[in-house]
């Protein structure tokens, strides 16, 4: 993500002059242990509705942010959903002996998940 300074500014003792380009290293942000403990691990629960409430929204910006975010964001998200639907339709996913599976039979939704 690249932006151009519109005025001279000093941030944390670093001087940025008007007209200079400033880049946000999104890859570095996405793998920052301060925001994502064990960032190298695949943990999709990080992005659950409950977890996202505690996150700073600018710590995960795969498509940028603000009025100049990626114009293809909605298309890319739709493509991901279609790819997932295709995989689920054409393949069977199972666990193996090493996968712990816990199941609790209950009448109520355990974690306040939205189920439609």
C-alpha cells in the first residue's frame, strides 16, 4: 500500500517530507507477532466474529483500506466463495486418526454462532 505525503510530518522522530512516498508493508503487518501470536500457524479462528471484535481493523488489510482499497476486492471474495463451493461439491473432506474430534450433543448453540 503506497501513499504520498501531502504535508511535512514527523512520526516517532522520523521526518516525512511533503511529496515523498510512504509504503505500508502489509506482509509484515500480517505476520507481526504483536497482532497475531504464532503468526506462521494456520488458525482460521483468528477471524471469527468474536475475535474480530477485539482486533484493530488495520492489522489485516489484504485489499488495502479506505477509499482507495483494491477495486477487485468484492470480485476476489466472490471467486473464493465459488472455489470453496466447487471444492465442497466435487470432493469429500474427512478427518484422519490424528484429528481430534469432539462432539457435544445439546439443544442450544454453544458459542452464540449465527446459524441460518
